[in-house]
C-alpha cells in the first residue's frame, strides 16, 4: 500500500509455459571469508518455492515451470540479497555481506504517546488485514517487532529484528515475511469514518498505508485442512490475482466481474484493452481510465499509472506498483494473501 488508493505489495512473478523441468542451483558463501553458509534461506519471493542451504552452502531447485520471481537469499546477521534476473542451468555463487549495522544496532522501544500494546494493535490491523482470514493469523514472534509513533508526523512505523513468522490457520499457510518497510500515515482531518482513537483521546484519520518485504509461503496440513482449502478458494475469488487472470483469459463476464465507468456499467472490452504477445505468452493491458469493479458484493477500484502493463499466462502482472487498487482489492492484506503460484502445479 502506498500513497494511493490501495494496498500494493512490491513483488512480481513470471512463469513460462514450459513442459520440461528447469534447474537452478548454486552456493552461498560469506563475502569476506568465502566460507560456505549453511542454513541460509533461498526462495522465490511470495511463492511456496523455497529451500535452505546444506552444510556446503549449496542449494538446488528442480522446477516444472520457469520462475522469474526474484530469488531471495537471506541469513541472520547478513544483508539480504535479491536477484531479479538469472539464468537456469547455471551454477550461481552468491556472496552475503555481513550486516554490521544490524548486529550493532540496539533496538529501543521509543517513548511516545502510544503504548506498545496500542501500536501493536494498529500494526496488526493494517499489516494482517480486516477479514476473518486475517483474524485467524498469529504472528509467532511479536517481540521482534519494533514500533514507533511519531506525533509530529502522525506516522506509525515498524521494523523487525528478524523475519516475521505468521501462522494463518484459516488458510493453512505459515508465512515467513521479511519486513523491509512499514508506514501508516494518519491525519487529523478528513473522513471520520476511517479513524482511530488513541489512549490520549486523540482522533486520527487513516490517510495511507505502505509496506514492503519478501515472503515465503509454506503450505500446512491441519486437522481442518479441507476447510482451509475452501477458504483459499474464497480468498482467491475476487482477488487481484483472480481479476488479472480473468483479464488475461478474456473471461471477465464468465467469472462474474462487472465493470463500471463511474456509476454506469460498461462493456469491459471498450475500457480494458488487451493484446496477446504469443512469443512471450503474455497479455499487454491498457486501462486508460479509473474503473470500478464489482465481483458479487465486493466493490473495488483500479487505476493504472502506466500506459501498458503486462500479465503473464498465470495472471501475475508487472509493474505491480504502478497498478493501484482501492476498495475490496485495495484492502487485502497479508492475512488474505495467497502465494503467486496458487493453483499452479
């Protein structure tokens, strides 16, 4: 979410429709000593595809589909590396730099007019979300979250000493989320329907929410797994991923989406222009105007700040930060999130 009409997570995933397996492998070492780092996390951002390095610092992926989502490599006490462009069937040597500032930094809970309990409540609300799926989420290492409310700027900021471990019991996912930035901007004027009241009886109007980070999803099988599978499908239907896949497959009507320009319902093809790129197996999309979206009883708004954006064959769009959503889609948070390879083999 940024200074815009919706919550935007900064990630993207591209998969090519390839019938043969793809091999990605390498070794992770300390930049100075060149010694292998065992136990480092290696994963494709916002997917279920991840592993850890062995005692020799080695990792390996054998994939049915080519993934171009950033490859993230992280280990405690080192700076996280994100590789956006890489080749398959090529051995990589990834060097991690020791993060001295992180090791030396003393995390202090700032004294401000908001108590930690109140700041944590607001953080979880804006980070995890407002749905019943979000309510089922538990952050297992809350003590690693550092919170501060700046009274002058009217900002709530958060950082974390280590990646957050989020157990989403409703969807049977455990999410490892490496929080990079989190800012909630408040105001004292505006629409009083979106307000919070602190322990000093001050009223603050929610202005915008921005957060970013990388994440790895691990699918769980609980005693209520059948219900979790149904919940995943409920979370998927009407989501940004579902909407993009519907555009790409030209199935907005079949998928029960209704498009409005203002208050008037319009024919999607007259306002959402698509062009297939068969060589790349992608769909180029142009949406010149802000449009309202209705999926069953879920209302959303979409506004593209780029002339054209691209949707791959599985519905993942890029540049994701330039396509803004409001309403239902804009209010989706980590607690409603599915991995970008959801529904794919």
